């Protein structure tokens, strides 16, 4: 049964134009003042979600995006600030990209945020998908196997540090601590100062749903966030996660310990919702298709979305295509209630639904959309 309403805001500024006829993604560049406006916008969104009873605002860690799409570089600092201006809203790290951190620095910073926010910061880790940022920080990404190997060792270290008063680690990438002299003795182990005191609940995105990745998550009690696009595939990542749990002896229902995402837009009629959502959907495609996050596009279609217009000729999937699949939603509040009730029936273990506005949705429209959810959707699940 759906109990928790959450959203992902990746940290986009308000763009001056949207859609396939607007500025191509690779041609966008904004001033520092424009990029810094994301912090005020994030605070406005957080206050609204806190007011209407959303459980968690998930933010995304990204770097160097002069294009204005994802411009929040430090989620833990943001969480501490937002906890001061809200009353109960949790702030999710969706996600801290572990290969861009030293694992012990990430563990320390999360523990500090956990304590300062009294448990309202939710930990999340991911491997990353922007070569520009991950490789710039000195970690591999173009080598997928090297990235996975590094990430998994980092997560092992983080949980050792969280769960043990003393710990040490020897692996391929890290020897912790190095055996060095210190104040008259040789260092043999470490203590994380501080350790989390409220929660070590951890989330990770479910993308490829490969068996080894799912087994790794289950082994470490990591919950999964399934993004928009995969929410319709019960035999895909959602089933793969349940299968991994069963291999570990856990009798979980389909959808249990997962958050499932839908990109949504509400209006008084379905037709109005589709037309208002279309330019934001197209902007989303412009950003994510070249990164491989718009399913079903071929190379020619990916090339087409990097230019102005010509999408129909190239056969780029329309918004209606993804609405039909169920990964995007456009309609009335009553339509969305019915859609979510169907998801409850399909995924009996589902408790967390991620209702997210499309990338680049303006602040005023985001607030309007969340108000519509609060008034017309959430009461049906209370």
C-alpha cells in the first residue's frame, strides 16, 4: 500500500525556453548568479513539500553543469540547511556519487548531517553517469567494470565505518588505515568520528538490474529507487530486486523496499496536461537521451534531439508514447489516483511512490503541481 509520497528534484534552474525548438542542450550556458538561483528555488520547493506532507525531497549531486540542468553539488550541506527551514520533511541524497568521494569523507559528512538534522537526512549512493564529472574527479566511468569495482569497495568501507567502533580495510583501491607511526604507536585501525546516531538507511538507484548489482544491494540492506521508465516493467528491475531478495532468503513482496518513479503532470483535463507537459518532456529528452536514459532511441534519434526541430522526421518517441507505456503520466488528479491504485495492485509490497516533475519544470509550475497532488491525490492514500 502506498504510504510515502516523495519526489526527485535534480536541481535545475528556471530556463528561459523549453522544448525541441528551444536552445539545444549543449548550447546552454548561464551566469554564476543564474546558476546560484538553484538554492533559493530548492528552499521554496522544500517548504511546499513540508507543508503538504510529502515524506522526502530527493536531491541529486552533480557538478560543472553550466547548462543549468543539475546544479546542486553538495546534498549534505543542502540537507542541513533545509532541515532548518522545514519541520518534518526528510532530505534524500539521491544520490551521492561515491566514486567522486573518498569513502571515509563521505561517511563522516553523512554522519554529521544525520546528527545535525536529527535523522532527517536519508543516505543514498550511486556510481554516476556523467563522464565530465566522474572522470574529472579522478574516478573511472568510461570503464564500466572499473567503476563498479571501485564503487562496491567504497560502499563496503562506508558500512564498515558506520557499523563498527573500530575498523580496518585492505582491498584493491584502499588500505585503511595505512600502517604509519602516530604518537608513539603504529596505527592498526580507525574509528569514524562521528558515526550516524539516527539512521543508516541507504538507497541506491536501480538501473541495469544486473544480478550481481541486485545481490550487492540486498547483501547490504540497500533499498532501491526505480526511476521513471522502469516503473511499468514488473518483469524487469522490480522483479529482479525481488528475486535477489529471495536468493538471500527474504520473502519480500513485489515492490517491497523499493521506491517507484513516475514523471507526472496534472491539469483539469488530460489534453491540457499533455500539452503543458510536452515542452518539459522534450527538454528532458534533450538532456538525457545522449546519456542513454531515454529508452528505445537509436543513434540517429539521439543525434536529432541535439538539434532544433526535426524530431518527427527522425522518429523520436513522443510524450504520448511514454504516457501509454506508463512511465510518464499526464491527466487529472482522479486519473492519477486510479493509475496509482493500479500500481498498488500490481506491486503489493510498494509503499513509496516518487512523483516527480519533469526536468526543467519552472518553480511556479512545480509548486502548482504539488498543490494539485496534495488536494486531489494524496487524500485517497491516507
